[in-house]
C-alpha cells in the first residue's frame, strides 16, 4: 500500500476516534444514583442540578442523613475553563493526575474538597467527592486521600460513558 495513503487513513481514523468523544450537556444524567452510591459507600438521591435550567452542575447528596455531608459534584466545563483553572494561584495546589482521560489535574484549596478536572477528547468536566464527617473539616482533618480515591473512581465511571 502507498505510504501516503496509509498515513492518510491512519490520520482519518485518529480524527474520527477523537471526534467521537462528545461533551455531555446534562451533568445529572452522566451517572446514576446507584453508580454514585456504590463508589461513595452510602445511599445518595437523584442528582440535583444547580438550577432547573442550568444542568451543567449537579450534586448527588447522601440520603438518610440530616447533615448531607457525603456527596459528589459533577460540573461540565469547557476548554477555556479547563485551561484557565490550571493556572497557578496563591494558596491553591495544582497537580497533574496521570492516567485519567487525555489530561487531568487536581485543584486543592486549603481545607476544601479536592477537585479533579478531566479532559477526554472535546469533553471537559470537574468532579469532586466529599467523604468526611461534618467535624473533620472544621478540625483540619479532611480525608483528602479518601476523597481523592472516590473522585478518581467517579471520574473513571464518567469516562467509561464518554
């Protein structure tokens, strides 16, 4: 086969594979409550959009608990936001997370829940999981590693669907 035709076929295949990853539009429809519950280890209710007309931000909250301390949040974002949030900012730790999607990085601010920003093809999202107890954050005892582990699992579940 002609090497140029072979190269052209390879490039066309690569473009098709990359283009097939479409960005989702409804953050609450990406994962089911059962999927989120299995990862967080507690029952969660249906995803709740930030506002009925804004479906790019969704939170799955623990059910059966008055504090609603365990939850997961998914935010559909875009290339511009993904790039901007990588920019170093005082008091915010930014660190790459290899092996997740095409590119991923953490954004951590003091005692806040770590946020994982992920890109796969043209799809961009932020995911975070809160797994601690109400008093742990106030006492400076966040379960950061547990939160990161749950967040990685949630990201993997989302990536399987893209």
